[in-house]
C-alpha cells in the first residue's frame, strides 16, 4: 500500500505539475498524512523535490513539490527495417539525445549488436553513465512472446523470428540492472498518443502505423487490447481485394501488398 501511495503521488506530480500537499491530497483522494509520508519517501529516493512555498490563502505557507526530472533517464528504441532510432529522455519526457542508425543487418545477431551499440552511443552522447538509465523500451515489428523469446510475424527483419532472439536482445540491453521492455511498435505508438499526444483523454483508440509494413495499436477503455494471442493489431495479412497468386505465409499479407502497390 505504501508503494501504491507513492505511485499515486508521483503520477499526480508528473501529470499535472507541481503542487502542495493539500492539493495533492484533494486530487488523489489520499489523506494529508498519507501524502506527507509518500512525499517524504519519494524525496529520500530523489524522485521529488521541494521548489518553494505557496503563499496563496491565509495561514502558513505550504511547501510546493515537483517531480524531479533528472532522477533517472529512459531510453526508447524503434527498430525499423531501414533505420534504428534511439532517444534518451529524462523522467518528464524531455529528449536529451537522439541517434538514427541505418539498419543494414542481415541476421538477428547482427541486429541485436547494432541496437545495443546504438543505445550505448546515445547514452554516452547524453553525458550519462549506463547506471543512470532506469528503463529501456524497444518497439519492434511483430508480436513479442517473452515465454519463448520469439518475435512472431516480423518477416521484414531477417532472422528476427528466430527462437530466443528476444532473450538475447533483453540481455544485451539490461545494463546495470535496468528494466527492459520489448513491445510491438504500433502498440507503443498508441500508448504514446494516448498519454501525451492526439488521443489524450480518449478511452477507445485505433492507431495505424505505416512504414515498411503496416501495423495497428488498439486501446479499449484506455488499455492496450492485444487479443487472445497478442496479435489483435496485426492487420497486414487481412484480405484486401483479389488474393495475390502464390502468396505464401512468409510474404507480406494482402493488405500490405496492396498498400505497397506491388503486383505478383
């Protein structure tokens, strides 16, 4: 419960900006003593800090708190068929370093090495040590399956559907014990738009992504909708017009083929 209270208070400060203890209590529904304890815990961990005092209204001035954006940094990776993009940001989402790396990889092992090297260089260019990265999130085409370490439905990345590749990627990026999450790229796009973009405050969202392939991220009731097998947004194989002759399971699906303008 104590950790949950800390999360509520920190989310309030990150989402709506600095506030006093009474304001946080009113916004979260927590009692003032509970908020006070949560703020004390968060201060001790360097996640919030006092910025001054509010003189609004009668009585004693109240201490104003804000989330500490430099308490840690996060890394975002977008694995594309042609380009690997890396961004380093503080905990407020301000980007402090970017790096675009051409993807010329012809094997899964080469791609893992290229991604890991790109992340290392981006973190260094931000002036950070590896232990200052608290989490790394990777967006990839296909459907990651943590149980088997496999990324299903990713034919545009050579070797990327090989069993165990997901475990290799996580191991390469888990520097100094930081958390690593690998998620479908369209799902991450949907989550980002819902949190900070055009879909802010929207409960139901369909987010289409178009690049080398076509993908879709779905949010229902504000939460990712994955389907029974995690492939709810894999629309590239949906039938679209006449079925191309000789189309195999390893080839781009009918919708993807039609969108690309290819004719078999």
